[in-house]
């Protein structure tokens, strides 16, 4: 059984990497500034894995990446699929991670499309995120979370690279027999910058960017959006 909010010992370096006895295990990294938000997630699901990522910006299409059938490799944090490479490297346990990818994303003019078939314009993208902790990890159901900052370069085809310097950031590492999407505090006042994901198990994460970082869209509104974009 994975750890929960009653975890009795401090988390340490042995918790950072793969827990071989856990059927589900997830690493999720986020960052944001006043003008953009980044999400990068990876979940081992039995003998395969899920990978998802996004770049969200005001007035720009959502850059949306999903790959729901990633073959597992001997390095459990290396992601390779058709047209996708991503890597998660623990440089210093509980202190520093490198999260990188190179792939083709889907550029979506309407974020709601991410909850349906996610048809859009193929767009080459590459993330290079250096994640640094700014505090100790704290327990959440099935794992832990940790605040940090990110230094990053995000490259999009045909545009200058986007640079993040000491951008606020957060991460989660969870494992166990059953994992719902990470649930953030609800956002009752926010702009129009969203990053929704519809996962293969029928669950949904619908996040919006606020001055305080990523927050969840209120459940009632998120449910109505999902219903309106579910293929009939």
C-alpha cells in the first residue's frame, strides 16, 4: 500500500524513483508565470504508461501533448513512443529534477477540444525544465508534493524560445493501487488560460491559470464542459 496523509516517516531519496510493487505511479511537474503555465505528467499504468504535457498562454492556442500507450522501458522514467521522447532525471533527491521532452503537440484554438478528440494543428515543441525545491516535501494522499522554482527553455517551431527564470513551480509524486487526478484548490476568479486533460480511465483534470498558479476549474463547470465535448 502506498503512503497517505498518515505517513509516519520523513520522505527521503529512496522515495523519489520507481516503487516496483506499485501498479500505478505518477510524477507531475508544473510551473507558471504571469504570462504562461506549463504542465508535464507521467504515470506508469501496469505494463504501459501515460504521458501528458501542455503549454498554456493568454491569447494563444493551447499546446497539448498526450500519449496514452507508452511502452515501458528498463529505465522507468524514460518515455519513448512514435514521435515522442521525454526524460525525467532526479539530479538530487528531494532537491533537483530535469524534465525534458521533444515531440509534436496539438495546437488547439479552443481548450475545450482537449476534452474531446483534440483535433488541431501539429506543432513541434521541446521542453527543457530544471526544477529546484524551495521547501521540504509534504504528504498528500498516496505520496507527497513539493514547492519549487523552474528554470526552463521551451521551444516552439517557428518562434523564439520561451525562457523561464526562477518561475514558481510545484510537483507531486504518488503511487499505489488507485490514483485520481491531482486535485487543486478551486479557482473562483480566473482568466481564460486553461489546460484540460481527459484521461483514458474516464477521469478529467481541468486546470486554469490564476495569479497564484494552477487551480482546478470548479467541479460543476468542469463537468458541464466535459459533457459538452464528449463524443456522442
